[in-house]
C-alpha cells in the first residue's frame, strides 16, 4: 500500500542521511560524496520494490481451479458493486495535494525555462548552445544549453564562468537535478529528501569550484566573481553560480585538501555494506513474520473453491467491453478467522491456487470479431471482491501457538471464449 511504501522509504531516507553525514564528513572527494548521496536516495526510493520474499520462499501453487460460467448474455447483469465503506484518509488527501503542488511547481519551472529558450536568441559557441536572456541572470547550464544574462562580462570573468559551467555540463549535474526534482515531488513531506537535495547540489558546486581552481584561476578573484554572481536572478532547474549553496561553505571548501583514495574506497565499501545489511534485515523481518500454520477455510479448501465457483459471475458490462485479465486479490484473515481488507491487485501474501473464470462474449458477438481485449476493469475487480465477501470464516493462522492475522492472495483470471 502507498502508506507502507512512504513510511518504509521515509525511514530509510532518515537513517541513510545520518549515515551520509558521517561518511562524507571532512571528505574532499566531492564526486564520491555526490554519488553516495544519489545512491542513498535512489536506494531509499527503490529498495521496497526488491522482491526479497521470492529469494527465500516460494508460494507458487501447482493447481489451477477452472470455473466455467455457463449461461447466456444476461447473467448477473446488475451485481452489487462491492464498496469498502471507507473514504480516503485525510493524511492521504494532504499528501496528494502536496504532490500536485510540487509537481506544478516543477512544471512551472520547466515551462519557464522552455519559454526563455524558445523566445531568446540562440547561437553555438564554446561547445554550448548559448541562449542569450534579456534579463540580469547569472549564467547557468541545463545539460548542453548555456543560459547567459544581458550583463556585460569581462574576458576574465567569462572564461571563469565557462570553466565552471563546463564542469556542470560534463559531469551531468542537470541529470541529478531532474532525479532529485522527481523524488522531491514524491517525498515532499519528508525533510530528509530536502536535506539530501541540498547536500548533493552543494557537492556539485564544490566539485565545480575545485576544478576551476585546478585550472590555475586565482582563488580570490574567483571568490569575488561568486559573490557578484550571488546577486543574480535565479531560475528554477538552473543557476549554479547563484544557487542557494552557502558561499561561506564554498569558500571553506577551497583549500588544498588531498583526496585519500584508500579512505574513499573504504567509504564506498561501508556504504555498500550498509545497504546490503538493510536488505538482509528486511528479509529476516519478513521471514520472522511468516506464520507457523497458514490460515485455512473452515470447511476445507475444496469447499472454498466450490463457494467461489457458485458465486462468481462474469459481469455483463465487462463482457460487453471484452474485459479480460488476471487479478491478484489479497485479503486478510484476522485472528478471529474473519475476512477483511480485500484489495485487488496486491501480491504481498500467501499465494493460493489460481481460479480461472471462463465466460462467453455477448450474444451474437464472436471473440474473433471483437477488438483487442481490454485490461481488467473495475467491474471485474468489484466482482472478485463481492465473491470473496461471500466466503465464510477461516481457521486463523498460528504463530508460536497463538492465532494471528495473515494475508492470503487469490489469483483470479477472467477470460472469454467462443
């Protein structure tokens, strides 16, 4: 569920940010710091989707139960649509409002950038597509596009600016910006995504500053240029020279620190071990959550499938739309043996044998003449839920001799035949 994903990913972001601060403390390898930050952010966003259960357990049943829905086109025309009786929680409403807000914010920035690109004069120079803006804006790059303002630049300042922006371009810092922008939309409520975002963008600046000074540019002159650029107008998704990274921090980073290669490799190794440990602990937690005795239908497994066969119908509207497909319907059997929380399209749980529901197309319509089959419709999902609601009680699962709740998943395949 969405809530579980956001909680797990959010906790991962919090823990890994603390580790990120410890690992990168006093580390002058800014490229390494950048990649570690991105690795931690992407890991937090994606590790939940790694199928850890499948590495240790196999729930695939060998049996398939076929349910042939016999009858004409008027079968179960108006079945009662199953309703959960619940509305979306207020916190989810607030979350989606935030997602829409920050998505529109990013879209507005992208549109503003595109507008400036389309309406401004363009030419090719210095290896860039240069966009000359008719406003006082600090130079910045977006991939290979260099935006420059209308303020005059001396040859010295221009050369420094070009070196700085070439570093951002060659290191694909704009790609980092897009990744962070997308993840910020998803995790906008989590302060640690903003901290990661700020830290990684700061590493972009430290890296560019270090490369500029390696080219023999005077440190004091460069710092003066940065201070002057700080007063420029900033545009969303761009502006490196005038971004929000503290100038004092950037100045402090402009020291002759030598990169300790051995220590850098050690930090990478520690990071990999940490992420592997998180996956291992998650796998162990999942395994510890497995019950000793799985929940069973009180009247026996055969009776359960017979009940499903007696009650499930192929909705007329779904047959009219040629809707077919397979649903993975999960449901919780609580510690009293009662069914609750029936959710279509969820595979996290103990997998039961597949049920195949075979129906006929509408009268006078052959399968060979209908259009490409549509994917599972809401009517099929509602019918699956309705059928499971008609099942009786189960014998609850057992864990350490006590009745516990467990989740079962029933695959239901709907298909039409002539």
